[in-house]
């Protein structure tokens, strides 16, 4: 029996990356007005702080050459929209108990840093559907480490292709959900996961016809760059 309702979940990818600048406070504020189910963001660690930014290389996001980890002070980085890179704390302060947040770990060495930050917020009451905080990563070892650290928040492995160690990782991680690339889907696997109570979420879907097909095939929800458009789909 699935832990999700039959509602099809619409999650703003990097806030609303096709409508406002990705992983920016402007984009996150915009996403709060759309009536969608959640947003997703990416985090990287630097100098004992967690920053909301996707790329390791800064060229695409800032227009200037450089590596994020090599910057002396990430607070001085200017995104192409003129904003500074937000911290995870800034986004959590904006979103806490207003809309669920999927935190995707890109590069975090000290995972306790994330748990310590989340522990500073009041524990929200029970919520049907998506949890208030969902932690995900392509780095499944990080998911296993969080489990070992007794992370109180739900976890979600991300797979670019078909996972080869799924049965082992299901046991080790006990994931809330599993996240799949739209280009590489095994619907028999998605049905099997659904029967086990582990819903599948698919990224990144920006087409209503494709979203409808995924819903009919048992996918629980999608990440989309254009939540204003796809939010009308459900």
C-alpha cells in the first residue's frame, strides 16, 4: 500500500527554474505563490555552511569562470540575476511549514552539518502526502550514511539509469521514495516499488502529455521547471 495518496505531485525543480532564475530567492518566493506541492533545491558545503547552488563550475550560473569550492567567500558570488547564492537556512526560514522542500545533496562532506541545521527548526506536525523535508541524492552512500546517523527525515535515492543494487539499497536506506530520470524508466520496477509502498518521482518533466502518461503508468509525481504550467495539469 503506497504512502502517497492518488494525488499526482508537482514539484518545482530548483524552485521554478524555467520561470525564475534557478535556486534563487526570487525563484523560491515565486514558487510559493503557485499552489504546487513542493520545491526541490540543491546544496553544496563550503566553510561550514550549506549553500543552495547546483553547479560545481560557476560559468553557467554567474557568467564568470571559477569553481564554487575554490571561492574564498561564497556570499560574494553573484548569480546572473544579480542575487547572491542563498544559504539553505535562508530558504528554510522562508519555507518552513509553508511548503515541503526536497533537499538534494550535491556535495556535502559533513552530513551532520545538515542534520544540525534541520534540528534548529520546530518539528512540524504530521502531513499527508509529501513530507515537509525530503533529503535526496545521486550519492547513495550519503543516503546510507544519513541512515546510520539516525536521520529523522525521509530519504530518497536518485538514479540516472536503472539501479543495479535496488534490493540491497531498499533494505539499507528504507527510502521514502525513489527518484528517476525521465529518460530512463522501467515501469515494471516503478509498479513493484509502488506495491512495496515506495513511490517513484520523475525528473525533469516539462510536457503535459508526458506528465499524463507517467501518472497513468503509476508514477507518483514529477519535478518540473515550469510549475505554473504543469501545476494546472493535475
